C-alpha cells in the first residue's frame, strides 16, 4: 500500500520537449534567413514556392535535427562545458548537413542547394549555442524550488551530495523524520523525498492526501542521473511500482525482437567490410585467434556463447578471470583502438540475430562474475530479467566497471532501464551509443 501512495518524478533525464521544439524552430528560422541572404526577392519567392510543394523535405529536416542532436547528447541533463557543447553542436550540424544532402540525392525532387545547406547549418548551430547558453544562465540565476529530504544522518549524506550535481534542479533541505511537520510550515515545499518510507507510513499518507507530493529518495537520482540506487530501494518497490511489470509487456518484447532482427541484419551487411578490416588488423598485428568466444548469461540466466574480436593478449587470463578495465594492460594496441570505437563488438550482431541478445539491454556477464557480484550487491540478478544488450543504458552512462562500487553503479542504471523500458528509451540508447563511440562515455 505504501509503495502505491508514493509519487513519481518524470521519467527520462531530459529537458522534455522544450529543446527539440526550439531546435526545430531554430532550423526553420535558419533556413528562412539563409534564403534572405542567398537570393534576391524574385528568386527567393520561387524557392519558397518550390519548398511548399515538397513538405516531406521540411519534415525530414526537422526529424533529422532531432536525431543528430539526440545522438550528440544535446538533450541530456548532464552539464556540458562550453568547449564540449561547441564540439557536440558542431558534430550535430555537420551530421545534419550530410543527412540532408543524402536525402536530396535519394529523392531527386527535393532541392536544397549547397549555399542554403551551409547557411542553414551555420545558422542553426549559432542559434543552438546561444539558446543553450541563455538557458544555463537562467538556471544559474533562478531560485530553485525547495525539496525536503527526510531521513537519518547517515541516509541523508549521499542525498545531500546530489545537491551539488550540475543537473540538480532543486534546493535539497535535510529534515529529521520527527521535524517534518515543523519544516513544512517554514516555507514553500515543492516535494518531500523520503529515504525510508516504511518508518513513517501514516505521516506520509496524511501528507499525500493534503496535497504535498511525496516520493522515495531513489526518485531524485532517477530524475537527475537516470539510475535507481539499490541502497534506497526496498524490496517492495519491485512489486508496488507497476513499471517493473513492463518486463512482461508482450507488445514491446515482440516489437523490439523484430527491430533487433531487421537492424542487426542491416548492420551486419553494412559493417561487413569494416568487420573484415578489423579482423585482418587483429590477425596481422596480434596473430591468431582473431575471434574470441566466451560463455555469458542471457535472459533468466540462460548461458550462451558470445562472439567478439580478440582485443587482449592470448595469456590474458592465465591467472584466472578478471574484470576488464578502461586502461587494462592486457589489451593489445589494435584492441585498444577496436574497443575505443566498439568495433570489437560487431560480431555480437550474430548473437542478436539468433536471439541470444537484444540490441539494447544490460551488458551480458560471465557466470562466475554474476555469482560473485550477486553475493555482494543486492538485486544484482534482477538484471537477468530482460535480454542482455549489445548496448544499454548502463553502457552509455558509464565506462568499464572494475570495482565493486562501479558494478553497483552500473546495476543502478540497469534497474532504471528495466523499470523505464519503452520504445523512446530504446531509440535514445541507440542514438547515444553513436555519441559514446564518437566522444566516449562520460564517467
């Protein structure tokens, strides 16, 4: 009952639809401005008339800017330094220009000259940088809504650390459970976040019916970082939060399976030359074997053989299995390059095609590692409830995990993914994988 009473914060850690809408408007404005700069009034009117006859071109342009901006992670809450934002906006503008040029080549009736393309991409990039800089300035200057975080001293320490996160939109005020009513009358409260709801069920139910939103403390991390801290997740949360029942959502499971087959088959054909060159590089510089096979656990703990290009020395596990690290000395020079751009994982498309894996899901782990981690991390085996993925929410949010704490953090991202599984998050992860390959994963 208590779990059903507690509220939820909005799902994905993004700025909703605000920035996608602004980017679409900026793109249209940049295209119009490019026409005014490029043409005289007579030619301009003729170009506008031609564009109005092909609305598909405008729709493709707006959809394209959303896709490339998502892939460049311009809609994430994560704080971007000015230099990184410039790099990502430039990447998005360049990628959009290439996509639109390809679209006009494939659809000959769509006309959009090189001068217009250059003017539009430049105008959008300048506008996108300006809008985001103004948004950051407004965020820094505004008064943040107050959130009361309720719990004991030890429970509150990690919660209050979250207040220093660049994407945290609240002022977090610590409150002992016995002083909650007193704190509520001292100022306007936007939200009450509770570290241990079971301890004060009756009081929280009263708050709920008095109009004050109440959420478990884990929801603050879910909103800001897209993860569910296991230390703040009581076992009943998995039963009371209906979203965890999404693992039984047959429409989603069957639809994503079809997408997995179609996309993996397409990618296998598309990347076959790249896979062949990568395999040749391994063979020439590092010798045989070129491919590496390893038993991993799939959905519900079913074992399967995973395929990869070999990136480590042949004697890498002479002392037994070890977790791989980002700067692992066992990785070869060629292997380091393959790992950087995730080319070593291309053979796993075969695993996706035959149904061992999905394109998106938790990283498949070795049986011995699962047994070891499950003994030390609560709920670790819950990640086996969904198919493992070639990429996933944890993979695009964290680099390689070696320590126990890093594996715990990755599990928290996996639990968030399991709870929030949806077609939009599935697509978002695929697009962010492109960003991770180009820019690297933020640690």
